[in-house]
C-alpha cells in the first residue's frame, strides 16, 4: 500500500504599522530625559503598512506499507516567512507608528526545512519504532539603531540632545569635536541545524505487565553573526572612532545529546496500576566566539567555552482504574533542561570573569489527577492539581559592562490546577474547554540577575483559558490531556519531559 498527502500554504497579511521618517528628527527634551515630540513633527516620508507579512509553505507525507506488520512514513516540510518590518511600535507615543531619523528598512526573513522518517514494525508481542528527523533554519533580520546610538553615545560625552543626528553635523564635547553618526543598522544572520534519532521498543500485549525501552541521540549546531558597519567616510562614525566597525560578532555552538530510557507498568490487584520509569541523559557542548569593533572594548581574540553533564530523571505513577471510564492517579516525576558553555567576557571592563559553563536546571513535579468519561464516552472531564520545585534556574546575568552570561541561580515554587471538559456534540464534532491556574514565583534572591524572592516568573500567565472545536470525519477520542502542553508553564514542560 502507498499513500501520499500534499498540503500547500500561501498567506499574505497587510501591515498596520507605518514607518515614518522625520527630518529633522526632534531631539530629546526635559534635559535629555524624554523623547522629543515625534507625533507633532511633520513627516518627510511615510512608508505605510511596513510590517506586511508573506508566508509560503508546504509539506508532503508518503506512507509505504509493503506488508501488514511494517510501515514506512517519510515527510518533507518547508516554510518561508518574509516580513517588511517588525510588529513593534514606538512608545511614546504608542500610536501604531515607528519613527526614524533616516529611511532605514528593517526586513525579516525566516526559512525552515524539516525532513522526517518513521519506521514501525509490529511483532506478535511488541512494536519497534525508529523516528529520524533532520531540520535546518535560517533567519536574517536588520534593525535601525540611528536614534538609539545618538542617545546612547551622546550621553557619554554630554546631553544627548546636543549630539547631532546627521553624519556631517558636529558638536564640541569632552574637549574634542565629534561628528554625528548618520543612519545606522545592526543585522543578525542565524543558522541552526539538528539531526536526531530515536529507537524504541514497546510491548503491545494485553497482559498485566507493560514495558518500553529506547535510546535517543541528537546533534545540534548553530552559528550566529551579528554585525553593524557604518559608511567608511571622512565624517560620521568612522571619523569619530577611526573605524566603521561598531560590532562584528561571530558565535558557533555545537551540542551533542544522548539518552537511554525505559518504563515498566504492572496491573496490581484492586484495580491499581503502578508505573516506574527513568531516563539517563548525557550531553556535551562547545562554543567558539569572536568579537571585534568599538562595542567589543578592544577584545578581538577568539573565546572558547565547553560544558558537559549527565544524570537521571525518574518517574513514578500510581493509578486507580476501577473501570474503563474512570482513572485516578498520582505522579512524581523529574525533568531537566541542558546547560551549556558561556562565552568568556573581557576583564576589564567587566569586574570579573564569567563561569565557564552553566549546568542544567531541573524540576520535580508532584501531581494528583483524574480522567472521567460519561454517557458512552460522549463527555470527558479531566483535571489535576500539581506542585513543582524548580532548582538551579538558568538566569541571565548582566554585570553592567555590556557583556552577559548565564548562571545557575535561584529556585522557584510553582503550584496550580487544570480542568478540561470535552463534549462530543455529534459524530466528528467535539467541543472542548480548558482552564488552568498557575502560581509561579521565585523563592530566592539573585541580585546579579535581578531576581527577587516572591516575584512572579516571567512568561507564565496566572490564568489560562483554551476553547477549541474539533471537526473531523470521525469523532476523535475525548480522553487524555493533549491540550495541557499548550497551557502549562516551563516547569510543567520540563517535568513532563521524562
């Protein structure tokens, strides 16, 4: 048997943010503590709807089944995103306009390719699955830094309001004559690639003993190039600093990971089912960084970083299953996120060297929950309460010298509850509603990372609500917690990664 599925996407979105050029650009007011009145200045040029977006993509899936026990599925996916400008506005005045002193475009491009191969073989008592994936991604973007550089560099020598925008304008400050910088940009080109392979064998029988074993390997590589060059002229930035190189930073990162995992469950008397699982992981990473330009404070030699770690993440589960429609369970599990190398920072100007590496952070998750079905499985109610202990949280530290590094610092406490209700309205039509509450706060003070005990964790909403309507040719099962991944905080994702 051979089956082929093809899907294509072509989507265009009109922008809603105007990129407006003001010449002359209003200087700072209130002793250079506030932005000038950009909204009250007559534009010299308006590029309407600058954040337009175009998305093209496609995927193909080929299934080959030479006989009943063996199936081979190959997939290819491509997605290309192009955008004329970022989805950001200026505040002040927060009026869906981006104001610039010069006409500097800010394009963005993102290209993603994914290749997959899944092979399944069904024996009499077990199934063998091989899952192979290879993907690559490239991002290119440019941002305007003309106003930021005028304000930032001008503030070193005197009031930023006195610093001219144009490259031919001059100002006498700090005992010297300085040129304005003129139009400036900073660009970033990123390329990432990963190959992964997972092989697992799982039992398929109906007996009280069920098991699963497997192995995983992945190799990941990333390169990043961040650069900002001004025109090589006899005025402007080049005349001020003797070079047109504001920043030219290259970074290469390689990560190799491997893991062995297994899980065993047994159906005990009294409708109890016990599950024990563990995952052994190991990773190695290395980075190579080189920086040059005025922003590098004279640093130009390549900087190298290395990191490695290994460990075990366990999982324990006890479930009470009196019938096919009721499950009550208790789970304790541990998850982790790999660490990595830090690129060394120069001393001076930084007060002290950065740690050569940061280790993994980990989460212990404790959960009580239920899964219920009513009316011939037409209604399902799934809920849980949980508590999590997050240790060695990876925090970014900014010493104030212009360089940053990552350190393991602090702990966090997380608790909450989730409820999902799904109703089969008709064959092929399922209405589901998911509500979650999460209380997630830091539990230690980390002054160097700006972390204060009691503060809420970033990017973790307190209340989440997800409503979905699923329409398919056949009514899908209404059991399980598939929607939970979309609404759980980082700690939940880590804890479930066992």
